[in-house]
């Protein structure tokens, strides 16, 4: 059996990003502060989805392509990660109620599911999906 284990994200500010993902409903499974290796790591979980959050002393700037929706689908590379929800409208309202402002309004994709995007503190795109088409 094959399945996704986790997605990894490097943050510019570990504490700010950690709190952001906790506000989204993730739980902390592991947190490691490793000053001797000049890094911090947290393994977070939301349902069956795991997110590995990194921070390093010697960070580099983010790619320019991150400034466009979904990291510009014409550029080679990972574009975003998606979280499946039961109700796109309820999730949109819940996030806005927490002060997490969606970057786009809910809409229907070419694939037939409803979605919208938010951005994490470093501009990484996160898509919320209500997929009643492909279970």
C-alpha cells in the first residue's frame, strides 16, 4: 500500500508559522529544537495529513514564483498542498472568523470540485477542497 506520509515546509519564523498551522487545526506530534544543528523541526498532523515544519539559521529567500496563485502552474515544481473539507463555505467562514483571510473566493475547479486558497505566513499556498466528485 502506498500513501502520502507528509509534506515539508521551511518557515522564515518558526514560532509564527507553528502557531498559524495550529490555528488551522493541526496538532503537534513532535517538536525538536536543535541549536547544535542550527534548526528547529515540528511534525504536525491534521486528520491523516502530516506536515513537517522546518526552520534553519541560514534561510534563503523564497522563489519569485510563490507570489502568484498556486506558485504559477506553468513553472516546474510543487505548487501547493490541499486540505480536504466537508464544507467549503463553512471552512471559508471559520478561517475568516479566526482572522485567517482567504486569498481567493470559493469557486468550482475544472476538475469539478469546490476550492479556495489561503497563504501561510511565508506565502506558501494552501488549497481547501470540497470534493464530492472524486471520493
